[in-house]
C-alpha cells in the first residue's frame, strides 16, 4: 500500500460510504480513486456540468450551492471530512444539480461514476451505503423544508449553526469553534431568512454570551443554550453538548 493510500485510509476510515466494509475492501475501493487538491475558492464542478465523478472529502470543506437564473448564489449545504457528494454520477447520465466550491483548502478522493457503479456490484455493501447516504440527505432536505415552513426564525438560525458545529466544530477551552468565514448571507440562506434578521439574532446571542462572531469564525460559547433555542434534545449533539454543560 502506498503512503498516499495509507494517509487516505487514515482520513476516511470512518466515512459512511465505507461503513461495514473490511479493511481489504476499503483498500480495493480506494485503489481505484483519484486524488485532488483544491485551494480555497477553487471550483470542483459547476451546476450543469456533466455528472461524471463522485467525490469524498478527506480534508477541508466543500460548499454546495445553487445558482438561480438571475445569477444569485444560494448556499445549500457544506460537506466536510468523511462525507461524500455528487453520488448522482454513479446512478444516471445527467448533469450536476449544484455547484461545488472549496470553502477552505481541501483534499478529495474521486471515483469516475462508471467505476463506482462497477464497485457497487463487486462490493454490495458499498452500494447499500451509497443508497443510505442519498436517503439520509433527502430526509435532511425534507426536514429543512419543514423548518422553513413551520419554525420560528431564531430556531432555524440555531439549527443552521448547530448543523455546522456538529459537522466541523472543534471543542476549545472557551466553547465550540466553527472555524470558517461564514457570512451573514450564508447563514441567512441556510436558515431561509433575511440578512437583517440574522444580524439582529446574532447580536442578541452575543449579548447573551451564547456565541462570539468574527470574520474568521463563530465561537459557540454556550452550546446548550443554542440547543435550547433550537428546541432540540442535547443528546442529538453529543460532540457539542457534554454532561458537564448541563450541570
């Protein structure tokens, strides 16, 4: 096994795409991957490009967005280490429905769609995992649509921040850090609200010492309070809210 492959194995061994697969199977599958690096701001592909490749993030963060007819960009979600995107390329001849752009310096494992489709046959668990990922993502989008239709704005904003913190947050001595340049516009798009409402809400939460905002990051100082605003259970975010936070 090459040192490059060993590094990739170390980064993606917990990826949902490989759940239930043995080490030898993962080696076989990753041996057919190509590896790419993208600097911050570089595009992986554009909405409307032919869907030819499936990607798995080994390092970094990828933003997935939609471009409207008027050219307005709408952030749909972020994909972090261990997560797969563009699975549509393994299922049908079509185009990418979204644009993928590196939010920070990123490394990706990539499989041609046809190659991954063949691997589904020789490794059935891989195909099942792929289907599970698509199903869970569909349910997630359905839940977000429900949020937009029925939930209060503050709850939607809390959900958007908690999803990101759960995905890429890092625990520090002062709280959970979302270490990325997340603009008010990004948060507004993720929460389905206006810039004004996001700014007003974040100012309120800063005054309540729930979080701190800067151009480079958001620090959630009191994750449990944010979970309360989201009206969720702390157990849903075990990597954010520890038992000590509840005392």
